C-alpha cells in the first residue's frame, strides 16, 4: 500500500503581499535552526534580524553586524524551516552606498542562504535602491519609523511620531517605498495613531513592532517575548519566562554536580 505525503510549500512573497487587510500576519525573529523549527509551525514569515548582534553576540547596537554573520544565521534558519517565508536583514553598510552595491550584497544573501526576501531600513532615501533591487528580482521588505541602524543619528531608540508635525515625513516614507516596489513595510517604534493611519494609506501590508494593533501583522524579537533578555522595550509582551527557567535549571545542575547527585543511576552505563 502506498502512502501519499503532503507536500509542504513555503509561503511566498506574493502570498504575504496578498494578506493586506486580511487575517493578521504572524512573524517572529529567529537566528538558529532549532528555534526556527518551532516558530515555523506558527509564523507566516520569519525574520533573521540584525538584532542578532545584540541578542546573540552581546553587541551594543546592530551597527557592527557583518554580512557574513547574517548569512551564517540565515542558513541555519532556512535549514530549520519548511513553510515560513524567510526574510534576512541587510546589515548596516551593505546597501546604503549605491543600488549596485546593494544588489550585489542582496544577491549574495539570497544565493547563500536560500531565503525568500531581504529587508532594509530607510524610507524615501532608499526608494531608488528598493526599486533597483525589485526590478532585478530581489523581493524587498522596507522598514521605517524607528530604524535601529540609524540610532546614532536619531540620538538613541526614540519613539517616532510623538510630534504630529513629523507625521507627514513618515507617511511620505511609506508611500514612496510602496511605489518603489516593497512588498511589505515594518513600522517600528511608532505612535499608534500614525501607524494606523499609514496602514490605511498604503497598498501593502504593514508589520508592526511597537506600532499599532491596526497594522496588518506583528513581529517581535523571539528572545524578548520569551523573557530571555534582562530588559525589554515597553512594546514587548513576555509570553514566557525562559530566562528564569534556564537559570534555575543551571543552578540545579551545578548543585547536583557538586554533591555528586549527578550523574545518577539512570545516567550511567552498567
């Protein structure tokens, strides 16, 4: 008797784009194969974010993350997943100089990781690059509002849109990157009414992180929502307390080693 196995197909860029105004898009970051395999069961897309520099490697910001590091983690996430669209961040310094350089680095990311799209930060100033990439077959997710790679210019991680006079600039950013070909836009660290307004104005899905529940989807850093980081932004809801659980487990292990309770009878060969 032959059995038929269901073919699992990855979510595609057009499928994400088509979710505008529909069922909210679920997304999380992931940086390694084993957590990605868990997230893959529930997320529409997984972002291999340059936040890995801070979360995984103890950097003070995302600015120091090199391209090769993004590619290494991107490969791991692709290997650990079957169905989510995988989006990889383009790190600082790999796309700002010119559209040609951006294409070279984006193509390298996609070829070496097998991901389905890249993400880059910046609104109107990056429109030419977004258009250049998308016209040459590189799907681009845009990122506006609080852009961590520009934190030194912004004077830190500051909420965007508190001054209503600045709203027009953010609205223009969203409009221009949409027209340039971005298939979705991450809205980060943005006051709720501005994020809701932009979501209504653009034809592509908005993905909120510290923005509005009115966005077309949401994303969080996995380690933040699992309670693995000692400090998290206001917009993070901790769905787990794994930091405390890990510390307790390590403490218990250390105690048992010191008292020779581990390894016990069940952990040795006779």
